C-alpha cells in the first residue's frame, strides 16, 4: 500500500508517513508539506481511492495509515518505509527504487495504472 500511495500521489515519503486513516477516506489529500511548509490539496487517482477503501476498513480515523508496531499510534520510520519499498520493488523485479523514486518516476505510475 505504501508503494501504491507513493506512485499515485507523488507525495514525499515524509508526507505519506503522516497520513491518517481519515485522510484516505476523502477523494483528495489536504496537507501541509513537511519540507516546504506549503499547503497542498492533491486529488487521489481512482485506483488509489479503490485501494484505500479496502485498506482502511476496520481502522480508526485517528490511526496512521502506515502504523509502526512500536508505540501506541506512531507512523513507521523513513528507514522502515525504505525497506518496505525495496522489498516491493524486488518482488516485481524493479531495481534502484527508493523513497524518492516514487515521487518522480512516471514509468512506475504506468505499471499500476487503473
């Protein structure tokens, strides 16, 4: 889901990790970017909306989308996100995938097009 979110949103990993379940229940993201401090509204792709619908089922609105096993309600770390993305990329046979790759690479978006 982390991979799908990155490909479909173009968000930086630092912004993805701050998303909560309530953010996934709308057809758009409203956020203040961590890096630039700019307010942004980003429309979700239909594919991302479908995936989130199933992913958030049974989860509380206040929970982080990508919750760590440590602590009560903390997001996963950037390093854990990197490990997850590397494993997903390896699984589908892609090389040189990192957290920033998801934001910039249009070829990856084509792979999971609705």
